[in-house]
C-alpha cells in the first residue's frame, strides 16, 4: 500500500531582508589587505576562501572571508585574472604577456604551491574554472580550454573562435560544460557573446550586439544566465543609443535579455550568484551597483570612492568582495536566507538548498510550533553541478517539518 506523508519546509530566517539590497555602503568593510594595485579577485562558493592578485605583484589568499591575508608562493607577475574551485582548493591564475611571462599558473593546494600549466604564452586576460577545478577556460588574444585541471589545453588560436578580436573574456558554468566568451569590441567592432555548450561555438540566444567595449562577463551555475558590462556603448538591438555604459543580463542562454543603460562609462567587473539572481558590478570611477532581481533593476552602493578593478561573489550572493587598483580590498556581507527545496530521488526524498555563505544546519520536528527541533543526522553533500547542498532521506512515517537554522533550535 502506498504510504502518504506530509512534509512542510520552513526556515528560521524568513523575516530577514533579501541579500544584496542596500543602497548605502555601511556594510562594505575595508580588510587588512595592503593598499596596492589589485587587479583581480575570486571567491569560494561559501565566500570563506578568497584569492586576490596584484598587477605586477603577488597573489594573496584569505581563509576567513577577508579577515586576514597572506601572500602565496606564486611568482610576482602581471596577473590579469584568477579563478578557483568551489571549495577554494584549486586556483588558476593568468598573466598578461605585456609586463609578465604570459603564462597560466595553477595551485592544487589552496595557494601553497604553484606551477605553470601547459597553456601557451599569450596576452591572457581572463580565466574561469568549474566547481571541481578540472574544467578550465582561458581567453585573451587567443582562447583555450582544459578538461584536466590545466595539464593539457585545446588551443583555438587566432581565428579559431568566430570573428573574435583581441582580448576576449570568458566565464563558465559550475560543471564547466558551458563556457561563454566575448568579442570585446576593440577597434570599432561590436561586442558579442558566444557560448560553447559542446564542441562548437555559437552566438548567445538572439546574439546581442553592442557597439562598444565589453569589459567583463559572468555566468550562473547552470550556464543559462549571463551578465556582462559594456562601456562607451550603443545598444542597437535593444533600441538604446548614446549609453555611457550598459549592464546586460540574460537568462535561458539569451532567450530573455535585459539591457540597462547607465551613465557610468568605465565598468570593470561583474559577478553573479550561482542562480543568476543577485548581481554586483564595479567601475574604475568608484561606483558599485547591485541587483537582487537578475538585473531588472540596479541600486548604487554609496561606498568609499576607489578605482575598483574586480568583484567576486559567494554562491548565494550574500558575500561580496571588491578590490581596487591603488587601494585596498573591501568585503560586504548580509545574512543569507536559503530556501529549501524537496524532490523525490527514487523512493527517497532529497532536500536541497543553495550553499550558504554562513553555517546552516538542517533540523526537523513533528510539531511546527515545538521548540524541540533535532538536527538531521545525514550530512549534506555538495552537488558541484548546481552548488546545492543535498540531503537524501527515507520518507518519514508521520508528518515532519524541516527548517534551516544558523544557531540553536
């Protein structure tokens, strides 16, 4: 006889405001990192492990959400971009050929040791990593992809990617199977976004074209959501003209597109939460903008004026980190409000939630009004394809309530 059961999902922080909502800078905090020419930054999924690099300098790491920083053994170089695995243990860093050696380096042990990869020397500008750190992508004057943590690269070379001009940008889905790469619009060319879902490049969705310079690109965990910044742009396809800058977002690989015209003309970096809902963008003229609705609207953050060069986000978007050229490193944090999801997994139940940037515990009770909530014994497992914590349980024999709690029941 088929059993009938009831599950009610609840969480303890439902009354808290959504992440990334502030229009003031009171939550942006200057860290202890030295003031220098920071060029790029990356974050682990939970926001605790951070890696930041200096242009013509060293690579630093933090293991406590930016509370303290220490230099790694990576050589001084013209670092242009860094990326890391979801747990922060595998790091990839690319150097430009202008003032550095033009190589891509990797660290398999959270920055303790470094070695050059098999990628060719080039004017690398952007790197991306899958959540497990095995699928890598790099772009600059050329484009390359690795499926074995950088040991071997498939090198596209000049002309290997459709109509690309110099210095393209790259981003990746969590599983590394979908990669976006960008024509950056130098030399009077259009900026255009392409994706590589399998073995062939193709334009993103409706193939948005912007007469202007694309300065950054980011991708959601499932690879369907993309955000990009365009400077000195006219968005012909969106019907916008004379835009100083554009904040562009899309979902479903371009099926839905949002183009925001801005007065800022020097956007440098954009970051997204793993679900593509919470976004942050920074500019070298000092602006930081955030969105909590997938880029439909953006709110300015009134922060210390700095020449921002890069921004990174935790998977839930509740932790941000921004680095400045000729300045310091700032972090922003709010309390996450993870949502529980429930699905069947064969005859079992699977409860999941986006990996939060704070510690949460799954608890259960037979009485929603009870104060006696017990911790679920099964430990969550991180799904690296969607950055969700997942717990698999046998169906309970009586009505059971579940919630996430950050403290005592």
